[in-house]
């Protein structure tokens, strides 16, 4: 179970990153302000309800998703502490996306940006990210077949 030990070490290391530390500070700031705390708790309850609906039925009514997004925007406009939290949450999510991509490439090999089903104008940026993940080390190349790309749809205009 060496991988469990390594995962725990990774979690401990991630907990010390500026992204995680800033997210904790932002959440503590919300909890210290009664008005922000009340609004944030209500948002979290609605978000949990949406996630539960998604888990149970796999289909979330679009109006519920839009209502939650509208509530988030209104809270961010009204409560600077909540806005700061969501900004920090976005930074945390970027960090975790990089960690997940790094884990995936370590397990399956490194794709080339030219192999990815993304618009040409994003491929240079994607290759920079992939190069950063490899740390300048040559990694096994991921084998991407045309069958693997079937069913992948990009949003219109991309």
C-alpha cells in the first residue's frame, strides 16, 4: 500500500500550498462575518441539493442549475468575502486540475497537444502545460487512437 502513503504525503504537501491556504483563510473570513456566513450556508445547502439530485437522477433541471448560478453571482456582488472565496476556490481548482493531469500522464503517458481534441489556438498553451508537467523529463508518449476521440464534442465556436 505504498501508493496510499504517497497519496497521504501528496495531500499533506497540497495542504501547504498557497492555493489551499488562501482558500482556508477565505472560508474562515466568511464564517467570521454573520451576514456572509448566513448567505454562504444557504448557497451551500442549495448546491448540496443540486449535487444530490444529480447523483440520484443524473439529470439536473436546467432551471435549477441557472438559479444556483444566479444566486452565486448575486452573492458575489453583495458579499466581498464570498467573492474572495470563489476566486480562491477557482485557484484551488486550477491547482487540482494540474495535479490530476500530472497523475494521469504519469499513469498513461504524455499526450502531445497536437493529439488533443482542442482548437488550434489553444494547442500552444496546452503544450506549455504538458511541458511543465513533465518537468523537462522525457515521458512515455500516450497513444491516442481516433476511436478514443469519438464522441468528444467541443462547444460551438471553439
